[in-house]
C-alpha cells in the first residue's frame, strides 16, 4: 500500500522533476505507460473472478472511438465519460450473454466479441472505416501537460478502483468465485452478478484508457485500436507484476514499458528478442510476479495479497 | 614537412567548407511495416555514405524505431527533437503512425521529409505545416496510375472485373473508389472480401466462375499470392488477366511458374533502366551484397541525395534555408525526375512524385518486366495471359 502511494505521488510530481533534455521524451513515454498500466489494472479486476478476458482490447477500442467521435462536440472530459460509458454498456451486453461460460470458453467468446466489434467499426461509415479516424487532442491542444495529467488521472482512478475492490466485500466474492464457482454458489455468492459487476468496472476503465489514448495518438484505425496485441499486453503486465493485486499491475506496467523503451533505445534491431526472453524468464522464475519477491508465500489459510 | 603542412591545411579547408547536419531517421524497424522500413533505412545509409564520401556535406544519422505504433513513434520523435536535437527528420512510412506524428511535428517544427504515408488523411493533417516535404505519391495518384492501365485494357475488350480484396484497412480503404472508377471506365464489377492469410479462395473463385470475369483484380498481402495463383487454376476460372496489388510480393515468387503472366504495379524495380537506377542498384549490391526489389530502398536513397543537394545549395545547416533550397531542387532519381510542386489537391506545398512514377509489370519467364505504360515497357503485355 505504501509503495502504491509512493508511485502515485511520483506520477503527480513527475513533470516537475529536473530531467533536463530528457524531460519531454520521458513525459511522452510515461503517458503511454500510464495508459497501458491502467488497461492492465482493469483486466486484473475481472481476472480476480477467474475469468480470462481477451476483450480488453475491444473495450479499449470502443472507448477510444466513442471519445474520438464525440470529443469535437462535447469536449474532452464528457467525451472520455462517453467512451467509458459505451465500453461499460457493451460489457453488460457481452457479460449477460457470456459470463455463465468459464475458462477457455469465456476467453473464446471474448475473442470473438473483439473480432465482431473490430469488423463493425471497419465497415461502418461514421467511424472512418478502414481509412481511420482523426481525433482532436485533449483540451484542444491548449494545455501542454493536459494529456499527461489525463493519463495520470486514468491511472490513479484505476489504482483507486483496484484498491477499493480489493478491500471491499466484493473481493471475497471474487476470490470465492475464482476458487470454485459451484462452492461459491452453495455459500450464497451471486456468482454471475459478481462477475458482471467486475466486468462492468473493468470495461469502463478500459474504455476510459482508450479515450485518453485516442486524444494522445490523434488517429485511430480499427487494427490499432482493437488489436489483439493490446489485449495480450493487458494480461502480460499483471502476470509479470503479480495477479489479483494492485501493486503487481502498477509496478509491472511501469517497469515493462520502461524496459521495452530502454531496450529499443539501446539495442534497436532485435530488441524484441531480449524483451521476450526477459518475459519468459520472469514467468518461469517468478510465478507470483514481481510482488511475489516482496512477500512471503501465503499459507493456505491466509488471505491472498490485495495491494 | 612542407607536404604535411599543406596536407593539414587542405584538410582544415575541407572541414571548414563542409556543412555538417544531424538528421533524425524515424522508421518502422519492427512491427508490420518493418520490411519496408528496413529497406528504406538501407537506402538512406547507402546515400549518406556516398554524400559523406563526397566531402561537401557531412550527414550524421540518428536512427529510431517507430515500431509501426503511435505509442512508440510519438516518444521516439520527441527524443529525436529534444534529446538528440535534430532539426531534420526523415520518416513517416505508415499512414496511421504519420498522422499521430503530426501533433509533435507541429510542436517541435522540424523539416519533415516524409517517405511514405500515401493516405490523403495525412495530406490533410499536414496541410498547414510549411516544412512538410512528401516524396511518395498520394493514394489518389496511385488510383490514377492503376486506372490508366485499366482504361488500356478496356480498349483490349476487357469488360468484366472480379475484385478480391482483403477485409483489413489495406484492402478495404480504397475499394469503393476503385469500384466507382472502374464502373466509370465502363466495366461491370463484382467484389468480394477475404481474410488475408486464410489460404482458401476456392469458394469465392468458384462464385466468380459463374460471373466469367475478364480480369481478376486481387488486393491483399504477399501470403495470398501463391494460393490465389494455384486455386485460380484448380477451379478453372480462366481470366484473361490476373492483376495483383499487394504492398510487397513474395520473395522468390518469380521463380515459381505459377507466377507467369500475373501483372502488378510498382514504382521501381532493379530492372528499371534509367542511369540513376543502375547507379543505385550497383552501389546497393556493392554495399549489401544483394539486390533489393523493395522500392522504399531507392525512396530512402532519393530523399537523402536530394537533402544533400539542398544542404549544398543552401551552404548552411539552417533548416529553413535547407527547406528553401530543397523546394528548388531538380534532380534525376531512380524513379525519374524529382521536382517539388503543390499536391494535386493543393493541400500541401511540396509534393515530390506523382502518378507518373508508377508502372505496371508482368511476371514473364522468371522475372518482372515493365509492360505499361509504353514509355517504360521493356516487353509487350502478354494479354490474354495463360493461367
């Protein structure tokens, strides 16, 4: 918890740090790192119920497109809320139809949902289709640090939501659902409702992150916004950092983006090979992720780590 | 002693006369456009070597990978501008990434030499930026070049076209425009989408068989080329021409007899016989030990050679003076003559190449031969082809 607060404090004062000529570059990199981390935290919220979602890229894309389309009319903040709302509403529809599925069946259903949404956006005229959609910058481009603080705000909101869920009664219901749905039902846990609420929170945050991304990237194309790579990144980060925690995805996201950026600058050609090797080694030798290094292995009777 | 002194003075004079410029190169060296990005980088490095050996201009290249991803490209450009302190950037290969760069480019104001980004959406994004030089033709130039060929085929009694297009951005973006333009020429058109890399086209091709097309027009990726060439024969579609429009063709496709008579469009091939192309091809082979068929390699080469010419003319490393000189550059390139003028829509001020650099080639007896327009054709088009 203390480390989480220290990281959030650093996020807030980061633009004021004396980084010299590296400042603009690190601020740009940090914005994309915050967005990726927020997406990972959102994915972890649903993962706590034991559901493996591959639709996080779709919610991210829906949020990005909805915010991108409405930003010109509504302005930055209302457009971002529209993005989050569209993503949340679509998760309700998807969740109502698929959350009774488990394991690989649910994963396949979410993957199919992503493909359907991508194809619809590709074919629809008002989204710019295959040509793509130009998006206005946050606050009309008038505030230099506007994009940075938006990304920071989405990250902080994701962290706070993750902490809140981790310390609420919902976390017990999520853990029970993950450890055995049948048993949880017998214990009186409303399994489908727990999964649906987790899905709703998770998709709204993903949609919000997508909206902030759109206003930073300034251009959306269906393959970029709905790419499977984004969904995979959203699950790799919590696995690297530590599943079902707040600190894990937070630390994992910031470190992985920093590592990838550093490798790209230092090695350039072939940096992805090194990056991939590091990920494989981390998963092999740190099965509980980065947070596992800080904490002793929990005894079976103990609670699982939450923050 | 005297000779050493004279030599030192000569070197000092050369150094004083030499203009040194740091140039940022931002290309996709990873991600989906990395094949074109690496080819472009090879061409850029080859030209920089030649320019530096010439002694009048010294170019220091600082290379960065845009990852074919806005999330990587935007910080990479920021680093080039604020950490590496370059004033000139060569980049902008993929359209989506280039659009994302429009914000930071306008913020940091480099002289931006754009190597690709054919989408006219990008043209709009840079319309108010005075230091934007776009070398590659715009998408509407590409349509014009292809239509000239289809107009010619119409005079050869081709009437029906079946279009097979991949359902991603590459295949779908211009499909409506293509259909309308072909119908305007007088063709009847039937179009069907497919998923690139699926490998199975027999169902669509069998449907096309009832339509009896004169031309099978395929817009997709290199992985689709061989399955289409094979399955056209399997279903006995027997079009008079197969026309392909992938961003790059499969390596070694020309060695496969199934490629014979297939037609496509390119801006450059090693067999293009103008003197600049020959010079480039031989220098490329000497430096890298192999030939390239990627036209982004001579495009990168052309950009650096024109930049060096402009720096020499400006006699200064000042980006505004270089831009002014570049606007007046006229030179021969592997693609033909280069001179900047406003784009056809008038949205951007400095457009390098237009529809005229495109030509149609045909796979003939194990190699690609320019066949249209007649001004560049080295062999007559074989029409109808045998498939």
